[in-house]
C-alpha cells in the first residue's frame, strides 16, 4: 500500500505549525516530540505505520474549530482519530499531517428517555454509550466487535455495524444529529432531536465519509428500550450450501432474528481448540438469536427449529438457560482471538448477496489452495457481511504481500457476485486502490465532488478512500495553493 | 420527454439547456416550470430475492406493482410510504422513484426508520447527463460515500433516479392496536413516549385530537406473530392503568385505521393549507398550540405534527425557533421547504452546483 510523499514544505515548517497550535490549545494538548507522536503512528491495521508531524488532543468543539482553522490557514493536512481501532487504516497518519484525536472529549451531554436519545461527545466509546443508559433499560444498538474500545467518532466516520444490524441497522440508521466542524473551522449542527432532514440528507452523507468531510465532535444517538430477553440456538450442517439455504428459509418465513452468525469448518476447528465451547465438528455452523419475552422467544424458536430440521442438521442445540446461551456464543466471540493464536491474520469485510454464499465460500476455498494460505470464515449471514480471516506469517518474507493479493482477489469476487468491498470496516487505505473494481470513474467523480464542496483544498484525511491516482490532481492543487 | 432507457434519459439531459421538471406518477404535488420529464418508461422490477430481503426496480415502476410482488412473498416496504393523492387531490399512479426522491415514509418511520433507511443503492443521471451508481444491492455497504442517502429526499434536484435498490422486510402475521380515549394532547405525548420506551416494540404511535366520534384518541400499534402480538398488546395496555384503554385485535380494522393516519385522511376534502412539522416528540403539543391550527394530527409519537390551517397562515413565523422544521405540503404563496441555517445552505448550494451544473433539474424546488 502506497502513501503519498509527504509535503516537504509542511515538514520544514513544523516548528511554526506547532507554535500556532500551542497558541490555541492548552500546553498538554499538543504533542510534537518524536518519541511521543510515535504512540499515534498506526491504528488497528498495524502493518502500516507513520508518526504524524504533531498530535493535538482538543477538549471541546471550540478547540477543534481553532485547530482546524490554524491547519486550514497553514495548508496542513489533518487526520482525525477516534480510538484508533480502524482495521482499514482510516486513522493512519502521514508524516506531514496533524493528527486530531477526540479521545479527551467523552462526556455525556444529555440523556432523554421520553424522546429516546442520548447526546455525547464523540470521543466516548461505543460500549460506554450503552453503559450510560442500561441501568434505565435502554441501549445503543450498533455493536461493532471493538465496542469496548472504539469511539463514536470513528463509528460515525465508518458507519460501523455489528452483529445485530439485521434487526437494528447500522450507525447511519441510529444517528439523529451531529455537531460538525468543517476544515475551515466552521461549526454546524446537522439534524438534531427530530427525525428526518428538512433539506438534503447531509447527515446521511457525513456518516460513513471516513473523516473526509468534517470532524464530528458531538452526536445525538437514538437509544432503544432493551428487549425483555434474548436466546440463541446453535445448528450444525454438513455443507455450506445447506446452511446457506437454511438462512434464506428462515428469513423467508418471516422471522427476523437479531443475529444470524455463520462459521465454517476451519473457523470451528480453530475456535474449538482455543475456547473449547463444545461445538460440533461439521462443515458449517449457525448461531441464530431471537429476542422478546420467554413465550415470544419460544414462538420464534419453534418456527426456526422446524425450518432447520427440514435441512437435516447434524446438530441442534437450544440454550435452556443463560449459562448455555453463554456457551453457544463463547466460540463465536473468541473466533478472532483463536485465529490470532494460530498465526497473524488479515480480516476482510466484503458483503455479498446472501444467495451467493455457497458459491463464494467454494471459490474462497479454491483460492486458498492456489495461494497456499489458510482461510477461516466467520460472518454475519443474515446480511451477507463476510469476514474471511486469511492466515499468514508476518515474519516470513513476502507473506504479507501474498496475503494482501489474496484478500484483494476475495474482495473482487464479492464485487463480481453483486456485493461490495466493505460492509462495515470502511475503505481507508486498505481498500482504496480496489475502488476502481467496484466503481466506474464517473461514480468516483461524483463522490469526490462531494469532498470538493466540503473540503475544497482536500486537507482532511486526504490520502484515503479514493485511489491515489484518482485523487492526485485534487490533492496536488491543494498543495500548490500553499 | 419520456425516455425508455437510462441511456436515452442521459442523452436528453445532456442536451437539455432549459429547466426540466422530473415526474414519476405526478402524485406528490410538484408543479414547476419547464419541460416535463416522465420516468414511466423506465419501469419494471429488475431483481427480487425474498431470501435476501432485497428488491431492485427501475425508478418509474408503479408502487402498486412493487407492493403486489412483495405481498405475494409475504413481504413489504416496512417504511409504509404515504399515498398523497387524497390529501393533495392528485391522480396518477405513484412510482417507487417518486417515493425515494421525496423520502416518503409513514407511521412506521418512528420504529423502523424512513425510506432512506431502507435504501441500498441508486442509479441516477446527474444534471450534466452523466450516469452514476452508488451503493448496491447488499444490506451492509460502507464502500465510498453514501450518495444513496443524499439522493433520497433530494426531490430530483441532484439527479434523475433511474434505478433503486431496497431492503424489504417480512410482513407480520397479524397486528393489534391499543387505543386510549380522551387524552389531552400533552398527556398523549407522554403516553406515546411511555409506550415507545417500553420493550414491547410499538410500531406506530399516533394521536388524533378530534377522532371520528369527536373525541380524542391515541393509537399504539403492535405487529408480529399472533402469540407475541396478543401478549404485547396486553402488556402495552397494562402500562396505562386508570385510563380508558381498549384493544382492537381485528387486523383488517387495525390496517384501515393506520392507513387513515398514514394518508392523513382526516384532512381530505377539507379546505386550507396543510403543514408537516418535524420536531422533538415531547415538544409537539406546545409547538402545535402555537400554530393555531384548524385541525391537528400527531404521528411518530409526536415527532410529526400534521396541521391544517387557514390559507396563507405563516406557520414558520408562528412556530418561531425550535429543534426541527416545517414543510408546506399543500398550499401556495410560501416556500415549500424550510430554510437551512447558513453553513448548511452553503453546502447544499455547493452540492447542487456540482450535481446539476446547468441548473436545470427541478429548478425552484428546495431552496
């Protein structure tokens, strides 16, 4: 993965830039020492590292605005960062950027149960949003698996999902309003405590724009009453095709489970060796979870089990109590940890039409043999969002490049069958150069036109999302302007 | 103009130099100067996979055709798009493109989301005649910017939709409605908040200050499998001990009642302007009181106020500043869309200039 050559003009002005930032922020909110900026050199895509020119940690919307004004005036690129958990390199700095972290902004500003929203500063972690309202019987629905650490700012930037999207949607469906600071320092409110925009849906546009349109400092999030209860059921099948058909039949029957998780044999074997959840050894395993009162859960599960039996499962396991439910989820929740025990891995995130599941899994198996790299599949089957985990050895010469090439082929396959490159992790730098496989030049041009409007000089997170060649003329105009 | 293919449409727009008024079924009350461009030639369901909850259709496809196809598989458009014909006195057949362009949603918006929340992908021709696609046909997709949301609700001012891709949902087995009689507007807002804040999955919450019998009634809808609906209806009714609570359990009667709310039938054939106010639910009763309306109807738990007022009433002036906005749905002489705050208006103008550089698409609509 290439990053643009840092702007020598910016690098040479470091002392002056840091001095201006120190004028508008408290002393401890500007980090420029090379030992200390190193802490911000990467996000969760750890194969790529680059310390930024400087790091700023503002504590308020006003401070964010002041920082952006300075960077705008001085022509310095800015890379926004939530908690740095991006798997796509969304928060990867460049040597000539000011990295703007929102971690110090983590207050709850307002909680309103009658109108079912919470307003928070966006440095707050995803799980602690639910933590702030769960004692009163509410929760915030999007639940990316990094929810303990990831920040709402990053969730909004990437339009994060999670395991329960089939029923509750992703971030954009649960976001009511934001306070956003534009690159020139302009502060604006988009949306609010009401539903639906009066004009263009700029909120929908900002959500998922990967920190390229503005820095979101506060967010009004929809909270939901917690369901009375939830219960999973586990089913094992002797082929991916049958498991895929079972998923489609459950959905067609009118049941809307909150989650349908799918694991294939390599994933089952790895997690079983690691977590010993007692999973059956089979080709494909489904975990289906439904919600409601005990009687409602019984009603839905009866229907689901009846459908599952028609597909001759090798195993059907109902959770009788919380302990058994925990054991059903145990393997799934430790899948990533289990793979990490075996080797280094790269986690992909393509989405496919659910109907293409068996074909795509077969092709991935074939490609795995061709590349000589093992793959385990674990994913959200109800919405077709796949997470193939490719195992490789980071210490082996050329293995990372081989793994990236394999990953790119899998993502192209997702696009080929009618899906997309990324379902919930975002494009970042990871999928940036594959965008041409999904979009025609005119499609990318329309998206880049939006950035032109919000950030005419292309200073916000400029080297992400769009293939470098496609965005080059815009980025170089920005540099020439200085 | 009535293109038969997307390529034809692109050619027509590319060579157009005067304003074009985009029209699906012509039922949503848009009257503008310019050559009418009908999308009806771009019609037909392109793809429907019930097991993937996905439907793709050309923009000019009649809504009725889509609803019939979904119904045959026990599915539906969960956002419950309103039919504007009765309220606006229009005729014609609504198209899916029109629904999306106007982000038309109904009572279920409060629980499952708006039309824009069910949009997976679009194809459109921009104002320069360039064909663009965004999104796709899968439920989780964060690949690039979400122009799908931008196009939904942009009323044809940024591009002419040619194809839309939607998430659909199963049709519930049955429905019931909990009815509370005699509440004041303010008390009704609190009752609806209580119901929507319960774990019983209320899928609609409306308050009619003057019902068919002249008395106020508050409606709370429950949908799902039969056993679950019976249970949840009882639980919701139980939240309102001491009030005059009834439960309507006949699904046809429930469906009729909610279609009545969805299409604002109470205002059909009544004179005056009609406004739609989007606001914070618990502020709705106070805001509505400021309007001095001849008739009111609250949907979305109070988050949507329908107001029928004397012709020419400046509702925005009466409301003053609040969190939300007011749209003129029926009437003339005032701006249909609410004015945007300065920074948002600047961005909206910038987007429009880029998407429609010749300034020909639905000129005069949306600022």
